[in-house]
């Protein structure tokens, strides 16, 4: 009997469950809710663009020179003037108004319409500025002196912020080694160029101007090239500072090749032995230790021994603890792309005569002959 009933049920067609109205209603309700949500969102966007009938409190917004639409939109959002920076950016594009925006300080109101904001930001705000030129190869201390000489801030204020400020928004800053033997953390990263500064800006913004330019000039391709050479960016900048000081001209790539050969694994001359950073106490030499480190500490005898050892390239193998100047673009390129011929031919020495002619050598004897020749030039 049990078997018979089982087979009977097995042969019967399966019964279908009826769908009640509840499932459809839920889907419809969700769809309607979505439309309502989109509608509410759309209304809020429209209200954001058209602005409030009664705008809120006044806010002073500072737009830096060179800021683009994305950065400006974020600045406005942070100040509470707008709520949707992405919408504002697309609205600028729609209106074709991005190119009209000026830099300076602007008084805006929270809840203003986008058109009113754009109109205000498009008005030129006269603000006193100072233009300063920073030559390639000058040191961080000289940067600070030029800032002081132009009345922008004191030398000490500049160096304090440049060395100890929070610039963690830059990868290069985060990668600078925390080395107790290093003289100046900022050395090498203050990009030399001509800049226009607001007279009443903050010291932080002044310093950030140089770091932002460095970060822009040192491209991802340059960073990748440094890695291919087995260098960190810090090492590449340090080497570039020596190329800048020893050459800073058409000889950059050849001088770079000499230093690369000395730094190579198994090099018979593993020290840079550059007078740019050496034991020589001569005021007429371009010597980082004598001209910049010693005065900072109040005289040669007051230099901390660990700092002296870290920068004396006649005793220290490899690169010193940090850059010895702030190199320009050409020196940075030369550090990354040394002259292939001089690299392969293993030149280890160079010397210049008083006319600026360079003499290169592969051996100590050849170099000594070049030195004799260079010093005999009248």
C-alpha cells in the first residue's frame, strides 16, 4: 500500500504554487522609492546650483595661483560654500568658465548660487606680490636668505617649516630618510625657479610652493628610471646635487658618468672625492661643509663629528647623508642618464682649468697629468 501510493504521487504532475500579489507590490514599491530618491537627489542638486534664497554666513576663501577646477571645488566644499564639488566642477565645464577663475582671497557666502560663485571667483583681486628668482644649485640656507631679503619671512622661520613642517601629502617627503647625520632635511627638494609670492602669505605656503614644483618636475618616469639604476629618489637627488655643483653645464652627463663609475659595485675608487663637500678649509672653494655647515654651527670646530663624517666625501664611501644643494632639471636628468661612452669606458676622474675646460681620466697617472695641465693654463 505504501509503495502504491508513492508511485501514484510520483506520476502526478508537480503542483505549481500561485504567486500572490505581495512580491510584485514589493518590486513596485522599491522602484517607486528609487524614483523618489533620485527625484529628491535631483532636486537637491538643482537647489545646490541655483542657491538658497537666503545665503548663509560669509566665508573668506583663498585660491592659490595655479589651482585647477578640481582643487578649487574641493576648497569651496571644505569652506562650506558648496556641498557637491564634483557637480561644481562639471558645472564649470558646462559653462566654459574654468579658464576665467582667478587666484587670491574671495568673500563668498554659504549657499550662494554657482553662477554667483563663479562671477565672484572670476574677478581679479589685486594682492601685493613679490617675484623672487632662486638660481639652480643654491643651498637651502640661501633659499631662506633670499626669502628674508625679499621681506617674505625670516630665514629661521623658513628653515624651521621647510625641515619640520608636515608635507606628508608628497611621496618624496615621506621617503626622505630620518638620518641623524643629515644636515638639512629640505636640502635638494626646494626646486630652483622664479616664483611670484603673496606678500602676506603663510610660511607654510611659501615652502609648499617649492615642494609642489619639485613634485611636478620629478615625473613618474624619472622615479622609475632611478629605480632601474638601483637608486632611491633620495640618492638620485643627492647625486644630481653633485653634478649641479661640479658642472651645471654641457658637461653634466659626463661628470655624472664619472660619479656613477665611482659608485658602482666593485669600484676601485668608491669615494666621490669631490671638493664640493670635503675637508678643505678654503673660503674661495665651493665647499658645502666649509661654506654652509660650519657657519650654521658657529665655526668649523663646532661641526658635530657625525655630520662632518657624513659629508666628507674624501673619507666617506658612496654618497653623503644628503644633497649638498638644490639641483635643477638638467642636473637631475644627467644624474639619471649619464653619458654612456664615459660610463662604459670607466672614467673615474675629472679636473677643470680656470677657463672651465674639463679633462677626464681613467687612471691616477692620467689624472695627475691632467691636473698638471689644467693648473698650467694661464
